[in-house]
């Protein structure tokens, strides 16, 4: 059992989570910002005058900023994206009729981790994810990859809200906006924001349904193996 636990912990793809959730969302935000609010021609003029040391310093700073922004946007997106969607879903669908507000009450009744959850099973899927890691590391690794994609949609929705705010600031301040002008820029950002909100909702539903089904299968196999 100890070997399985060790294998489960080592197999946690932290680098995958960082790359997917933090860096991919940050570089998407940075690319759009550079294209619309700085313009590539201005960037080219800046980079042509950089020394090797300055280039390395900027690249290193960008990677560090990407990680920090990824952590910040991940935390803030919980309040800006997930909580509003959760409140809306609660008003539209009862808990037992949707996978977005998935609850593990019945399934976790057979787990020792039930004692740790303290009556909040529907909010503690991490306990189940690590439970899967301990028993079947490859399954646990696949589950967390799917969770990373779910969280990526949430962070992207938050980043497009940030872009809308930046666009409004540029427009009000009469600062130059390149390639796409107001109000078309606002409409495009708004459409992508809505799309990412919906993607987050859909992926969260898929994730909840997947975790419950996988855990049910694993518990069945473990029970038959006794």
C-alpha cells in the first residue's frame, strides 16, 4: 500500500497543471493585449534595440509574471466566474438534476475519508481525486488533467473580463486601439466571455459526472477484490 501511495504522489502532473491553467491562459491574454493595445510593429521596434541580457531578463520576468498572474486569476475567477454560475444554476436546476452541483454524499459513505469531509462531500472532490491516486495513479492523473481543462475555461472567462475592462479604459482615455475598433472590440470580447462561461459550466458538468462514475467503478472493483 505504501508503494501505491508513493507512486500516486509522484505521478501528480504538477507541471501539466501549471502549463495548462497558468501559462496557456496567460499567454493568450498577453497575445491579445499585445495585438490590440501595443501593436506588433511597436513591439518589433522595442525588441530590435534590446541586448541579449535585456532579452533574457524580459523572458524570465514574463515567465515569472505568467505564473503569478495564473495563480491570481485562478483565485479571482472563483469569485467572478464560478460563484455567479453556481448561483444561477441553483436557481435554474435542483441539485439532484444536474452535474454542475454534483454531490458525493452517497458514494463517499463507504470511504474512510468520509470522516475528514465533515458533511461537505459535494465540495470536496479533491479527497476523491487523491483517493483515486492512491489506488490507481494513472486514473487519478487523467482525472486531474480533466479538472485542469475545466479550470482553464474558468480562468479564460476571467481573463476576457479583464480584457473588457482594459478596452473600456483605453476607449475612455482615448488611447490607441489597433486592428479592431470600438464597439466591435467590446462585442467580440463579450461573446468570448459568454462562450468561456458556458464552456466552464459544461466542463464542470462533465467533470462531476466523470468523477462520480469513475469512483463508483473503483469502489465496486475494490469491493469485489476483498
